[in-house]
């Protein structure tokens, strides 16, 4: 099946640059999947400066082949979108995603009654809040969580400390001698104190710019309260080797929502949606990301998303 791409500008607080991809098919209006990014300076393809994982581009290609339009955009202050990434808060990100939905609903080739949100990582946390603001008909939540961000980051720190304490050989001995495990909490506490002690959008910590506004707004936000209000169909998918979110939260998402929900754990898949044979330790998995990023997005993930969409939004 062929397709056509339209470069678009989504109006909002700041104009956002995006791509609307439409399948060539005998229908006047298409269902659309709108993609919401994870955390970081991520562009319309799902890539950041630190790592190119091309998730949104690959998912878009397979969805368009199956008759779905896709809309993906550069985050505020990233790529061709205006604004300042470091001054962008959580609620600004929700505003931008809601603006993308409004744009899609007004497009002459989009079926405004078949709008689906696809969130990856933080995008899965934001999608339920977007759905509360503006009507959507489905959600695909990939590598999502059913708890506040502070809980997830605390869990991540505990994993890092366990890895340090269990590390063998001279390297493990040296890490323990230097009390690296204790310093993880010290650094986190220092940074939190600096973020909470100001109303500025940006702080500098150890020479690095930190989005303080984004952190403070996450402290106010509990995705569980939004999930409880979701009544549209949902699919939640996470990998068993995801060390950045609790894999079992895919199931907990389904327990919170009102509508029909399917949850899946994909064996050996990580947070960047590839499989690995590496041990499920944070340090090991994170070091393996660059190798994983050279591989395509996991086919089982693509198959599950496509099958779910075709069941709930048939041509």
C-alpha cells in the first residue's frame, strides 16, 4: 500500500512541526494514531540527541501499511518546533498533545471519531490526561507506568544500588569502597532540594541545565487518577527486560481503567523496544542500548499493536 506525507504545523502555545502520513486507500477519512513522546529532547521520529531509536518512524510505517494515518511531531523546542525544551513543563506537554489531537480532528482526511493515542514511556503517562481534555477513542500505552514519576525513579535508584552491591570482582569492591551507592541518594536529594527551592523553569546542577518546572509538575501529577477515568479501549505493552519502568504495571494499568483493556509482556524486550540477551540489570541493559538501537523495533510489538487496532477500528 502506498502513502503520502504532509509536513504540518500544529498551532498552539508554540507552533509544532510534524508529519501527517496518510495511506492511499478507498476511504474519504482515515482513523489516526497520534504519537506522544517519552521524556527527553525527542523528535518526530522518536530520536533524541543521546540515542536514535526511530520508534515512531518504524511504528508509523507499519500502521500506515495497515490503513491507519499517523501524526507525529517534534517536541516543543526540538527539531523544527518552536519554544524552549528546558522551559517546557509536564502540563505544557499535555497541552501540545491535545493541540495535536485538535489539529487531527479538523483535518479533512481524518475521521474525527477514530482518534487513537500512542504513548511511549512518559507519553503513556500523559495520554490519559490528554484523553480527559479532548475526546479520543483508543490508547496504546507502551512501556508505561501506573504510579507517579517519583515512585518510578526511586525504584530505578534501588535497582542501581542493588547492582552496585552485587557487582563482583575488583570493580565491585572499588564501587563499594567509594560508597557509590550512598552517593546516588545524596546527589538525588541535593538536586531535589535545588528544584523545590525555586520557581524558575531551569536550574543548573553540576554544570548541567535541568528542567526544574518539569520535575515540580511531575510531583503534582498522579497518572492513576487519570487512568481511573479512561473508558475507551486500551492496550498496554511492556517488555520483561524493561529496567526503567515496572514491567508488571502493564497489568496494573488495566486494573485501573474503566474500559476494555488488554495487557502484554513481551519476553526479553527492553525500554527501547528491542529484545536483548543481556541480563536484566540496569547497568547491563543501559550499556546494551546502543547495540539494540541498531536493530529494528521488535516485530512482536508491531504485530500486537496492529492486531489490536484492526479489531477495534476495522476499515
